[in-house]
């Protein structure tokens, strides 16, 4: 798994598969461009239902989810991912002080970005998540209780 972080820094390998679930189309386009430029293979879903379908089809190594999704909530997406057998750590995008995720869902969240437009903060949290997963080996299945 150390190759995940190496792929992002070397620029020669396809990086980890990331699923971005964000109902804000403009922001998701912006974040997708940044994630791709950092070497991630990015799939975007604009609602929770599509997000869960993508989880089943691509099995992402990292999930980035908007806490204020339209339709199915971020909690439904996170809990559904766990029920489907996903072991991917989750990073949540939220406005400062707002989070609609349930306590059980938050246990799967490895990082919270309180300014969803802060790409530098997102990158740092993503790299920390991948480093944690790489260093722990089986860390993908662990709960990341930050609450």
C-alpha cells in the first residue's frame, strides 16, 4: 500500500481511486480537477444514491463526501458503504460548525474539511489518510473516531 502515496508523489503511476460525492456541481468540478492533477483517479457522484452505486462498482480507496448532500444524506452514504463492505476511509466536506452525519457515521470519518473550497487542507488530510492506511496495513477496516 505504500505505492499509493508513492504514486501521488512520483507522477508516474495511477494514484488511488477516490470517490467524490458532492451535490454542488461547480465545487465538485473544481475539486475533481485538483484531485486529478495530484494523481488521483477520480469518480464523481452528485447524490447519495449514485455515490453508493459507484462504491459498488469501483471500490474506491478513499471517499470524500459532502455533509450536506441533497436526497440521501452523507450518513446514509457512509453507513451504506460500510454495509456494502467498503473499507475506504472517509473525508467529510462541511461548512464550519455544520455536520449532519450521525455519530455512527462519523466513526468512519478520518478527516473533516470545514472549508470545502480549501484544496490545500483537503490534500493534506487525504495524504494523511493514505499514509495512515499505508503504515497500518489493514487500517482500511479500522474506525477513525475523531469525535
